[in-house]
């Protein structure tokens, strides 16, 4: 077999700026001036798949498309989706030790059994399933409670993986053994031993595609807590402020907002929240 070497397609500065602006406008992801090689690596495969010779042609193709299929493929290619079960574990300890007991007290006082949470950056599913594990364990002795989790992401590719809910042992090794036994089923995929999220855990979660840049969200909420972690690091300050404003509007008074430990809430919002711990906030009543 003869392998034909394909010369990388040149990405000119003007083409980079046009594509970076399109990505920013459609997703809020700010690539800055130093991501030209990153973009060329990620999008070069799309040009070859479409038989295009220049990034200018690709920009025109995406911009003029009658549907958003290629736009989604472009965002899928650009998005960075590193995640893991129990990543930044302090947040899950906080939920179990402080937030969920307080939510339970509030629900009992209100004679309500409805608990709603939102994972605003679902990626390939590890984070929403960790949140679901946390909720399922806490409310395991309260079967009358109606506990649901919304999990959203802009990338259709990672959402498909999340909804499938199948992981290698290397992925689930941070899940406590008792919970792995209780909430995962062993399965075989291409003769490899895998772990499938159980149907009862999946039943707690609704997966939906959502762009946080949308002017308004297609659901009403409100939520008892929202996790939007390690997303805003890809946004510039104006986009961060717009997203945080919308997140806070979706929270119940006294609800909790969790962001990534490498992120900071814009200072303009400090009058609207109490700071409880690093990257952990409560909406002021």
C-alpha cells in the first residue's frame, strides 16, 4: 500500500481571524492571537473531509450553510473536553456536607419534594454522572423526593458519548468501589471490559444541547444548584459576565453556583452572591 503524504493546508492570518471571530460569535470561545497552530491542527481534518483547499473556502462553506451541521462539527473540533469522575472533589464534598442538607431543610420547610440541578458543561458525561451519584446517594432514603439533573453542552459529539454512558476502567477508577458496584454494570465492547452507567442513574438525567451564548435558555428552571465548571476560562470577560448573569437568573434564591477552581466570578457579581469556599457561591436571597 502506498501512503500519500498530504501537505498541511496553510492557514493565513486573515483566515485565522475570520474563523476565530465566527467561533467566538457562535460559541463564546475566545481563541486569542496565539492559537493559529491549534486551529490548523483541529480544523485541517474538516477541510480534507470536505475536499476544500483553503481555510477561506471553509469559512465561506460554514457561513453560507443552510443548516448548522458543519458549524457543530467545527465547534466539536475546537472544543477542549478534558473531564473526569470526581474532578475537583471538594465540590462534591461540599454538596454532600453542606449544600444538600441545607436544600433538604428548605424543601421540608416548604413541604416540597422537588429538587432540580443543572450541569452546564456536561462534556463526555463524567461530571453529570458524578453529580447524579452524589444526589442519588444523598436522597437514597427519601424515595418520595423528585430529584432531576439537567446536563447540557454545546458539543453534540460529547453529548452523544455522555448519553451512551460507557467508560473504561481507567475512566471510572476514581469512583468509590461501592458506588461503582451499585450504579454501573459491567459490559463488553469489542471484547474490552467496560462499565455502563445503570439505567436508574441515567433516569435522573436529561441531556440536551445548549449554547451558553444564547440570549435566553429554552427552559424555565429555577435550579437548586448549578455547576458550570471549567467553561468560562475559554470566554473573554464580557462573555463571562453575560453567562454568569444568566446562570444566576436561573438559580433559586439561596441556590448554589459552582465554577472551576481555576476560574473567578467577575467582581461585579459579588453583591449578588455569598462566597462560601473557593469557586463556590450562594445566591443572596
